[in-house]
C-alpha cells in the first residue's frame, strides 16, 4: 500500500518556517552591527558604544521622538538641549550617547555624557565650545532620568503617537511597524517605568535636587547596584575631570571625591557597568582603549590668548611660587598628599557626601559587581575628601566636591565671604573671577539656583590660602589659570 508523503512534507515546511522565523527574529532584534569607524579617538569617546545596548539601550527612534511628544515634561524648549546636553551639528545623538544597531537602532550613554563641557566666551557667541574630559557643568542628569520615567508613565506614550512621528523621520516596513507597535514600544515603556521606580529614592522627602553638573555618586551604586535600603543620606557631588589620568596610575593613589576607588580600572569598570556593558574580551579591549585615551588627554589652554583677560606671565610666575608653597603638597603629582584623602576634621567641607559611604557599602557594591563577572580592585572607605590634581582648573567651576563655590576667587576667601546663593549651569565664562557667570538676569534665567544652606550644599571649609596677602592671592589666581 502506497503511503502519502504529506506528513513528512508538513514537517519540512514547519521546520523551514521555524528556521525562517528564527532568522527574522535574529535579524530584527539581535543582529549586532558594528559602529562605523570613528575619525579620531575623541569622536570615539563622544559617541562610541561600550556594548550595553541589550541591557540598557533605548530604541533610537523612540528616544529621538520623546521630546516632540512630551515637550511639556522638559524644563524648556530645545528638546534634549534643555537638559544641558551638547549636540553637535550633523550628529545623530548628543555627545555622550552612542547609536548602534542591535537588531534595530538603539542608544546608550557613555562616559562623555558626564565628562564633556560646553562654554561660551560671551552670551552672544553663536555656538559653544565643546571640551571633552571636563565636568559636564550644564548637564542635569537627574532631570533627564525624571523626564524619561515621566514620559513613560504618561498616557501619550503609545504606539499610535510614536509611529505617527517616527514615520515622518524614517520609512518602516510592515514588519517593523508591527514590531514597534506590539513589542518595542510597550517593552520600552515598561523598562522606563521600572527605571523610574529604581530611582524613586531620589525623590524622598528632604533630599535636595542634584542640579546641573552633579549627581549623588555613591548613593547610586548603593541603591541601584547593591540594592541597599535607602538610608536618608544625601551626597550630591560635581562630575569629575578626566584629564591626565596617567598621573594617577601609580599604586597608592585614589580616585573619586571620597577616595573610594584605588585604581583607574575600578573607576572605568564601575562607570561602564552603569551603561550596561557586559564583561568579556570586547569589553576589556574597549576598557584598555579608554584608559589609554584618558591617560594622555590634556586640558585646554586658558581661552584668552590676548586682550584684557590674557594671562599676565610675570604675575603667573610669582603665583607659581605661591602654589609650590601653599598647594603643591596636596595637588601636584608627587606631592606628599597628592591623591590621598584629607580628614574631614582638617578639610572642613560639607560632610554629607562622605557620610553616604561606609565599608559596609563598599562590601555590598563590590559583591554585586563581582557577581556580575567584573574583575577590578575593590572599592573601600576612606575618611575625608580627596586632594586631586588641578589640570584644567579654570574650566571646572563651581568648586569644592559639591560645587558650592562659584569661582576660584571666592575659594580663596573665608567661608563667610563666599556666596550663599548663586546660579550654576550657565555656560558663559567669568574670566575675572575664574569660573562661570553665576549671577545676573541671564544666569538666573538659564541656571539652577544653588542654595548653600541646603543639606549637602555647604560652602565652608578648604581654607587653604584664605589668609594670604591680596597680592599673593592675585598671583596664585593667575597661575591657576595655566594648569
């Protein structure tokens, strides 16, 4: 009796469909397309991916269109620029965001987000100067986090709204439309809502806003990496500068404002985990590339080569002698206390940031990061605040660990003579006092009102040099412009 081949054919067809479905799924959701080659290491630093797309990446088209759908949830006009992001002409993303295809285009942050500054010499300068390696003075990362979660919680975050605006920017296939409608948009919304819940500790009563140029650096790993319970502490600090990291490569030198990290590798690994980077060979290659680049990265020169604000070389020469006598032991590579912590009892600056971190915190975060498969020297607890290098100091205002003093001139004055309220985040330089313009109508309009009476914002302490004669202060200030 002849047996029909139909069942065998059905299995072949079914298997072919399964293979085709798997191939389409891989292509549309998991296909890893390398980024194009960058023209320079600086461009790679600004826009390169660390491989976190699968864990923390946002769909590019959703991310791009969010400011257009939710302009009322941003602090002002200009889209992401209203949050202090630097966006160069012709780029798909602001500085500090990478765009990479993993199935579909996605964006993730990188180190340049918090370590790229913009400045202008005058308020009418048409485009700001962008400098990598500097603290991102105008970036309000807390408002960025809040914007993303608020948008995801809004009823306007739906497929109809997004597909309408996305299709004005790019042509989607029928399969892409279905993928965005039923998978990508709903899953992105869910992920952003969960991210907002992870950061709910930021909004607990009595906790001051970070403001531009700052975050709560070591409460972040406590709560979001080690998942420790919120303890009410607050520790807002400035973003750091990344220039000349090779000066701090020797054993026994510490990093971070409180001296928690014992090595460059610890800083780079821990920062990369926040972007979703996965341990492995590719990660190690990127880490080595980043370390090499930052090791030799130089700060920019004082931007007034001539005119009334040009450096007085004779006065700077005299200031170098003052610096050697008053400052070098803490701030010059090779100094006895360089890259060491100065006890709170001596430094006298706001203690809140130091109080956010304990050895128990360090142990919990170390365990969590090691559990993810990362290998690096362990975080620790030191007493006080770090005496770090001063490279590019003129571009690192406001000063002290919490950004509570607007200018170098004020930092050389007793605590009681420093501003109690000023406006941070405005990007026009103050060449007289050395910092950014921190008062006046434009600073008030564009800046953040920083009140030094708020918890964690104290401007006392660091009284080194405050009793110097006026002529020595002026000379020292002139020399500090040259660093």
